């Protein structure tokens, strides 16, 4: 089973510009269930692999809807914690190309109060973490403890830092903490922009190679219009282009890549990343790129199902 840990929140996304607006000419905001790890869990579950979500979710109406959506996407909620704290909110602003920028409301919210559940079940083969779950305390320390413990027992550990600068009050401290995780991370999935931020402007491929030297087995770079690439100790093993689609918005695109990679690795029993050659990585990246292309063609984070993948050329 794959376990995905991290935040679950509500994205407030601008509605149709032709709809009525509120004071100041602002577009009406529509709630979309999200959060990077939550989207990763949905993506993996919808692609037919056994997936569980580990977080703390509010008992408010948003939280109830989140749990219902997890169940509808075949995601196991046995590890889910519940609390009466409010749900985290992220107000989304879209630029002319559909790229998202976020303003977060996180004080006293449920997901950041997640507790370490102790050792994960023996059938867990992969643990995926990232985004706000690795930033906001006290939850970040709980997830960090899980990362180190599960890596030590041989679980495939996967990380997407998915940087949200507005919530990182001490960039230097975060960069140092990120570096401390690398020996316990087998697969790092990261965007070019996040790689540049973490290294204060270094070339993303050079950054990936330095992270390999720090102990990571493979780094998958998401490169926007330039597609996906993977770097391992053998160098840049594979690259696939992005698929051409009409982009509605990019919310959840990177999360879908991560969920699809987890699904592909599980299906192909590829827990040992060193066993994958260039052809295997190219197949994995193409699968992830296809899944992401379906997500960006929809409003909000709406990862595809296995049926969607089968029916899309």
C-alpha cells in the first residue's frame, strides 16, 4: 500500500469571468477540495493502486466533503485523524496562462495538528510527503519523524517540497532542513522553479545532481512546457515532452505527476529505483505526463481515473 501524508485544504478558485462579480470587480470564488498531498492521494487512488491518506481533517462541512471524495476515489482513510478545528483555506489567483498563486489561511487549522501515528502498517511499501505538511508545525515534525523511520525500514520514500514561499518565514532554515531530509528520500519530485528557489538560483539539473550526491536515488524534474526529466546517479536517464492540451488551469498538475509516478512504480513493482533503465523511466514519465495533461484540461485539481487514461489518446 502507498501512504500519502500531508495537508488537505480548500482552494477558493476564481469562477467564470462572465459570472457576476462582487465589489471591486473581483470574480466569485468557488470551493475546490485540494492540498498537494490530498491531490496526490486522489491521483494514485483513482489510478487503481492501493492508497491511504494520512492527515488530520476537520469535522466541518469542508472536511466531510474531503472524506467523501477520498472514499469515492478508493483512498483508504483508516489512518485519517479528525478534529473540530477549521479547514485550511487557500485563495487562488490565476495569471493569464492559468498558473496559480496562493494566499493561505492556516492559523489553528486541522491539518497542521496531525500527530505521528507511530510505525506504519507492514504492508506499506511507499510513503509520499510534501508541501505544507513539511512546513507547518507541529505537523511538520511528525511527518519528518515518519520519513526517517520509514526510510530506515526500507520503504520507498517520495518527497515533493512544492514550495509555498509565503508560508516559509525563514528560508535559510527551511533549506537546511530540506537538505537534512535528502539521505532519507529515495525519489524527489520537484519543479524547476522550486529547484531554483531551494538552491538560490542554481540550474535545476545541476541542483538535481547535487541532491543525488546527498543520497537521493532519483530526481524527477517537472519542467512546465518542457515536460519531465529524471536524473539518477547515471545522469539524465530520460526526458519526455509535455502533452499539448488546452489548459484551463495548472492546479494539481504537479500533484498528479507525483500520484501517477507512485501508481506506475507500484504497478510495475519498482520499489528499487536503481533497477529502472532509461526505457522504464521514459514509460513512467510518459504515464505521468499524460495524467497531468488531463488534470490541467479541467478546472481545479481533478486527477484522472484509469478509465480516463485508457480513453485519452
